[in-house]
C-alpha cells in the first residue's frame, strides 16, 4: 500500500503540437501545417473508432467521408444508444445570434474561468471557434433545434453565464445531436465506408513498436475474441463516472477502453477531476441502480431550502416560512440558487451532513416551485418544466406542483481522462482520445452545455484534421495477425476472462461495484481529505484482492454473459479508483470539482494553489497496484489571468 | 411485496425456450421494474444459476435499449419505457409474465434480449440528410417555420425501442419508420432526398420481414414517446407522392 | 385494399339508396331495377352498364379478398411466435373484426347473389320481379338473420375500414383524424340502418 503512495515524479510532459502565436490564429495555423493524406491513398488507411457517442459517431462519419476505412465499435446493440443520448440541457455555441455581446473570445474566457484555470488556453480557444461550425453542421443534418415563431433558432442561458448561447431541443438535446451523428454514420455504413461492430467491447489495445495498431475485442453475443488491426486507434468511449456505482451515467458506461490503453502506456490526465451535479433525484433505497439528473435549468425558478430544525420530519408544506433555511440565498446573496454546480453541490452536502436533509436517509434538499407558481401561474411553470416535472413524478410518485421536489447531488461527468496533446493524440503514437474519454478542455470543472460541444468539436472538426498529419507522416509497416504483440494481447484478454469465470466465489460483481462506489463517494466524492483518501487507498487494494478471490460469474465466456461483462468492467474500476484517490491526494489544493477540505477559506470557499498546482497531472502506469509515475504539464495563461473564483 | 414472475428463458437463438417461474420477495414499490429484476438476478447468481439477460443502459427512458413484454403489453401497463416503470403499479401477490419482443425481424438472442439491428438497416437505407462535414451553410441561412420544426421534433423523439413492433399484431415497423421519415421530410434541409428517402426506407422495412400495417393502432398505444398514429398516414402520403413522382 | 374497399363502399351507398325505393311500392322499385338495366342507352346496349358494374365489383371483391389474404399471411409470418400472455385487446379488436367481418361479408355476397341476382335460392325466384322476391325473402325468419348479421358485420367493417382507408392513402392527418372517425361512424350507421330497415319493414308488415 505504501508502495502505491510513493509515486515518482518523472519528466514533465510537453504538448509539442501546440502552436504558438496569437491565440486566434493557432488552430488555423495548425490545420495548415498538418500534412495531408492524398485522397487516393486514404482508402488504404484503416482507422478504428471505439465508441459511437457524439464524439465517436461524428468522428467515424467524418473520417469515412474523407475516404478512410473506418472500423467502429460500441457495446450497445445500436450506435444510437450511446450515453450522449441522455444529455438534456443543451449545447453552447458562440453564434451571438442574439447580439447580446457573445463572441468566440467570451466563450473561451468563460470556459477557462469556469474550469478554474486548469485547462489549456489553446485548446479552449479552438473549442470556442469550432462551436460555431457545429451548429451549422447539425442544422444541415436536420437536428430539430428549438425555434422561435420567426423560424430562427432559439437559445437560452445556462449554467450561470450572462449570455444566451445555449442551443437546445426541448429537454432532449443530446438525443437529437446524437441521432444526427448516428444518421451521418448510418449513411457511411450503407456506403460501405464504415464497418460497424455493435455489441462488441474493446478489451485491450494492441501496441506494436510503440504505436497503437489495433484492438482486441469481444463479441458480446457469441463471446468470440477478435483482433482488429489498423493504422490508428481512436478512443471515444465516454466518461468513467460509473466508478462511483451510483451516477447519472448509463449502466454500461465503463472505463475499460481507456484503462486498458492506460495500462498499455497512455498517460491518464487529472483522474480525480469529477463533476458532481447538484440537481438529481435522490436515491430511494438500497436497491437504487442509478441516479437520474433533473436539468439544471430548474434552478432558474426553483428555490432550494431545508428545515432549520435538525431531523424535522414534518411534510414540507407544514413547515412555516420562518422555519425554512434558504441556504444558498443566505450564503450567496448575489447568485443565490444559481451558483455554479460544484458550489451548489457542496452546500447541499453540508446541510445534509449537519442533519438538515430531508427524505429517506436525510439525503435530500427541497427544490420548491411554490413561489414560481404563485408568480408565473401554474400554466407557465408547466410550459417551461412540464416534462421534467412529469419525469420526477414518474420516478418518485410525488407531484412537484403541490409538493417541493427533493434533490441531491450525484456524480455526473469526469473531466479527467486520457492525456492528449493539441492534436488529441495520447502519449502512445497512433492512439487518439476524443470526447469525455480524454482529459478534456474543461479543466477542473465543466460548464453546463459544454460537453456536447467538445464531443462534436473533437469528432467533426479537430480529429479529422489532426489525424491526417499522423497518417501522412508515420511510416507504418504492416502488422500481421501473427505478430507476437497481438498474440500477447489476445492471450491476456483470454486469461483474464477465464480467471473471472474460474473464481466461482460467493459475491456478485454488482456487490463489489456497490461497495467500491460507496467508498469512493464517501472518501473521494464531493469533499476530500488527506486522511480520507489515505483510508481509501488502504481499502481499495483489499477490495480488489477480495474481488479476485470471491467474485462469482455464472455461465461461460462463449455466449451472451452479462455477469461476465459486468465483472470485467468492475475489475478495471477497482484499479482506476486507486489512481483517482492518489491523484486527489497528491493535489493538495481545491479547484473546480476537486475540493480538498484542507484548502478552503475561512468562509468555506475552495482555495486554489496556483503556485504549486498549476499543472495537468499525467500519470503513467507501471504495474497493477504499484506506484505510477507522475508527469506534469505546466499550464500558462496569457489571455485569461487566474483569479480566485468568488460567488458570495 | 412478494411477486411470482414467469419469465421467458431461452439460452440461444437455436434453443426453443420456455416460461420459467420465479419468486421475488421484499420488492419495494419505489423500485423500477429493472431494479426488481436486478434483485432476482443477484439471487440467481448466488444460487449458481444464470441471471436473466435483458437489454438496458440509460435507465432513464431515452436510450431505447430496454424493452420487454409485461403481461402481454410492450413496456408494461404504463405508457413509458420498462426502465421507467415502477413497481408501485403492481400489487403484492401478483403474477407477472415477462416475454421478449416477438417479431421475426427481431430474433431472440437470449432470454429477453432480441436483435433489433433491422431498425439500423432501415435508417441506413435513407434515414439521414446528406450533409458532409464542413460544407454546411450558416444555420440561419434557411429559416424553418416553427410548426415544421415542432413537427420534426415530435417525430425525432422516437428512441428506436421497438415497442411498436412488439405491440403490433402484424409485427409491423410502420410507426418507427414513419417517425424518421416525417422528421426529415418536413424540414427544408431534408427536401432534396424527400422522395428517395421514403421509397428506400419503406422497401428496406419490407425486406427486413416486418409485417404490413392494417391500421390497428396498437403501436401508438405502446409507444413510450407518443408518436401519433397519424404519423403513419403522413408517411403513406409521402410514399404515394414519391411513387407517382418517380413514375413520371 | 383501400382502393377496392372504397369502390365497393360507393356502390353500397348507391345500392342502399336504391333499396330504399322499396318503400314507394312494387311498381317504383321494379321500374328502378329495370332502369338500372337501361343506364347508358342508347350508347350502351341493354344491361351493358350493369355488366360493367358487375365486372368491376367482382374484380374488386376478388382483389380485395386476395390482398387481404396476402396481407394476413405476411403479417402472420412477421409474428410467428405468439405471446404466452395474450395481449389485452386494446385497439386490435379492429383487426379481428376486419378479418372475420370480411369473411362473413364475402360469404354473404355469394349468398346474396344466389338469392337476388340469379334467384337460385330465393323462395319466390320470379325473374324481373325484384320487389316480390325481396318481400318473399324476408318473410322467412332465417333469411332475415343472415341479412341482419351481414349488415352488422358490414357496419363494423366500414366503421374501421373507412378511417383505415383514409390512413392508408395518406388522407388522414392530425387535424382531420376526428372528423374522419365521425364520418366513418355516420357512414357505418347509415348504411347498416339503411339496409336493415328493408327486412325490418317486411317483417313488421310495413312493406308487403
Ligand atoms: C444525464 C446526463 C446529462 C448530460 N447533459 C449534458 C448537457 O445538457 N450538455 C452537455 O454539454 N453535456 C451534458 N452531459 C455530458 C455529455 O452528455 C457527455 O459528456 C458526452 O455526451 C459524452 O460523449 P462521448 O461521445 O464522449 O461518450 P458517450 O456518448 O458516452 O459514448 C461512449 C461510446 O463508447 C462506447 N464504448 C464505451 N466503452 C466501450 C468499450 N469498452 N468497447 C466498445 N465500445 C465502448 C459506447 O458503446 C458508446 O458508443 C450529460 C451527461 C449525462 C450523463
Ligand atoms: C363489399 C363490402 C366491403 C367493403 C365495403 C369493404 C371495405 C373495406 C375497406 C374500406 C377497407 C380498408 C382498407 C385499408 O385500410 O387499406 C377494408 C379492409 C379490409 N377488408 Fe374489406 N370491404 C368489403 C368486403 C370485404 C370482404 C368480402 C372481405 C373478405 C375477404 C374483406 C376483408 C377485408 C380485410 C381483411 C381488410 C383489411 C383489414 C384492415 O385494413 O384492417 N372486405 N375493407
Ligand atoms: C337488406 C339489404 C339488401 C337488399 C334488400 C338488397 C337487395 C338487392 C337486390 C334486390 C339486388 C338485385 C338487383 C337487381 O339485380 O336488379 C341486389 C344485388 C346486389 N347486392 Fe344487394 N341488397 C342488400 C344488401 C346488400 C349488401 C350488404 C351487399 C354487399 C355487401 C349487397 C351487394 C349486392 C350485389 C353485389 C348485388 C349484385 C348487383 C348486380 O347484380 O350487378 N347487397 N341486392
Ligand atoms: S415509434 Fe415509439 S415504440 Fe416505435 S421505436 Fe419509436 S419510440 Fe419505440
Ligand atoms: S399496430 Fe400495426 S397494424 Fe399498423 S397501426 Fe400500428 S403498425
Ligand atoms: S434503459 Fe434506456 S430507455 Fe430504458
């Protein structure tokens, strides 16, 4: 255990691809300087894309359109079901259609600041530039964004920014954007340019002569292990919030693809940066299998409160006004209920921890629409939030029109992920990571409606431009199926599955996942302490050891076996969790979603330590359970100057 | 509450399959239907039996992965997805029959899991707008009347779950196919491919072995997204229009 | 399916109106039947129009039945395995009534032609005396039953069939759905009632 803590600090990592010069010209310059592959030769290049979410779907469609041969994977039965489908709120773009002072520069500025100065300026600026093209692209594909009576696109403001730059499609923006990408991908599948493998899971990366050259995958229906070789591999496998068991992620969301790549040499960037969303439906009991997000837009009109008395079990409507604590309005009079996600989440945790929480287990706070209904009328409220209220009622059987909603924070998004350079290449040449799978442009905290933007920017515009350069310059020898590196990867995968099936213990894979999740939530969740993280780092290896001794997986590997899939994913979570805790422990500052209790101001606000921690932590894998090596990438800020965030 | 479940168990596509009876105890009314099955599965694993296979992912009613026929009704008694169906709609002592989607275009893979890739192939036949990346005009270059935008959205809401096919006595995919065709055909961006889209998608649908529509209307009652029955009429109109246009 | 159904429907409306002439007495009804045979003269020869109509109707019934059969076969193939738990009939009663109702109608048409066109099974069977033949028919109780059951089947068939045809040819849309259903109901009731009054009138002695 102590050995894992005694990590070494290796060579700093530098982003060699990042161009310099005026920030607004960097992306254009990089695009111009990148080498191109002759269109006639593109067909000869195979690119593997793992994932069909916004990032993978858009990348696969675009690369195929450019003429590459694309081989694509997803674990669901159809590419249309990637978890991007669940995004509700919207997508940001600096279109300035409202003439309210928005611009690429403002979006850039807001994102760097929102990320609490832990992201790269060049990347964020490029993201803001691409945002404009994304909307054009999606409209051309038929994405039915909300429109006004004049027929032009509607926008709303989101996540506490002062401009109205969020494009949306009712409460189903992610669905509509994903279907757009899925349809573009479908066109390429029909044209024979994309070979799709649905219900197929990537279980390992094949690295030959230091370059990513393929993957090992398992057909989830037949259990067949197959090898897919290529000139480049793109991981677009989404986030790893499911480490926490309970999260807003899909049940199948996993870390396997990126964790296997990490084990093969790809650095993992800022693993501890997770976002906890303040407005989710609280759990209703031990059987809870996942958590459901309620759009953040509810905070625009709902008021958050808890009873002033501890352990008050009266029904909310019987608690008189002067016995309620509207704590956000009290602590943050200027922003009130609209403070950023991390702050709202932490405040909710604090009031619940001090015994004021409501609902089962005291894990909830009220989000009350009584005032909004009195002010705007029930109809107006229904028009704005009707579908969310309905969803809430379906899940809880409580009517939010007459009884305040109960909400509680839940794990939602992971800002960490595989470290990538400006070209979205990981530290393994030929391996790219896009979307939520990379340590992204969001620094330590992501703003609302920015993940969809990043996924599509990566997939439609950035990767298709930068991957050319790799394919044009890398001199790639052909790799045969018989190459020893391929065999080694296949037998490792085989062995592992066999081992999982052979344990035949007395605990289900889910029971381990649940236990790990609780541990992570308690010790590496909304608030982290040195002692707590050390405790977690002690417990995780024990749990992992117990897992390999006691897990029970019925059935065989040669069939559809959902327990085996599950166990295989939990095994990876059990390794990743350890790295997350180590990263959280080593970063002895608070920033964005990462709150270290030791690093707060007198009034409980997060305090950044720019002096010591203005860097990206990129971790290199050594071997399971042994200390990784830390590579630091220093961050510098030329255009947006770091200031301490304040919302009081 | 305590329940008796009769669940379709089928090891593989070749296996014949049959209904098998199970008991689940201490089911809380707050559980979702899938969480109730989780409880059963945890129990089965510990007993060394194979858990019941079923598709699911988002568990919030949007990915369209989940779906089973519960007491003869696709997604069960409420108009929602199986993952959003809660146990409070059942009572203590109930016997619940659980079966997979039944349609020859959706062969059973295992237990309650079926192969819905036919839907993907219907989309591949024309359920898209050809708009190569990077060639798009400014989003405001073409205004879309609000009525058309709303109509498009309502049809675009389809989650591809397949409940319409499961519920239709003819195993017809008309509702699903019409939803996508209508979404794209009403938009100005979809206009250039308006005729080929409907002709190609309808013929792909027929080739996949879905049944014909006799306007029964079960599909729309089972659809968790409320795709209306008139959607099929709208598609038929598009189809006739395209057929006559192409004929000329 | 929809096309043949609608042609048959048009015929039935006219047929029903013609039948109602029975209330104006034997002379008028018989001369109406006679007039049917003179339509188109002098361009067409005697009864030619009737033959054209008969031809069209036979083609319609046959095509309609064939397509119905093919569709049902395809539909069965698309759902080879039934649910163990029978689905509660919500909307699907329409499909059942359509198939079985159609078969009843088919059998009825054969009977009806043998009865009143070829006069093979008619109790009276006097050529060129349709009025008397009809009256003779409905004096027999079981003939009434055949007719009334068939008329009820017809009502149900049209009630769903008319709306269904509108749906099939894309004439329906969200705005029109309600009015189409109203029209379908009105048509179904009017046709059923319009046909049924004849046997009822004979039974009660209003027409004799
Ligand atoms: C409930 C919810 C609401 C959200 N709302 C918003 C919002 O309003 N605005 C916003 O900007 N962002 C929002 N987000 C965040 C955003 O949706 C995600 O960050 C983003 O969609 C991720 O896209 P992706 O393409 O990277 O990954 P995903 O969409 O998660 O796709 C992952 C893909 O990888 C595949 N995959 C994963 N592992 C493997 C494997 N081992 N082998 C093969 N395939 C694999 C999956 O099959 C899938 O196709 C929300 C997130 C959630 C959970
Ligand atoms: C002479 C009287 C008849 C009339 C007026 C009539 C009318 C119609 C109409 C309008 C439809 C709807 C077509 C569509 O939606 O596509 C229909 C459907 C149908 N008819 Fe008839 N029909 C008649 C006779 C028959 C006969 C004799 C049969 C039997 C062989 C039959 C069997 C069917 C069937 C099976 C359907 C399809 C069921 C459905 O659409 O739900 N019909 N009919
Ligand atoms: C009480 C109800 C009905 C009565 C009294 C009635 C009466 C008649 C009579 C008298 C004829 C012979 C006409 C002639 O040859 O001059 C006839 C023909 C016919 N009827 Fe009816 N009819 C009835 C209902 C129906 C119904 C419900 C149908 C169809 C479903 C139908 C279909 C036909 C057809 C197809 C012919 C043959 C027409 C021809 O010879 O060209 N009838 N009917
Ligand atoms: S139309 Fe409705 S029932 Fe059919 S696939 Fe779409 S959402 Fe599911
Ligand atoms: S239930 Fe089937 S018959 Fe048509 S109206 Fe729906 S597809
Ligand atoms: S699991 Fe996604 S819709 Fe039910």
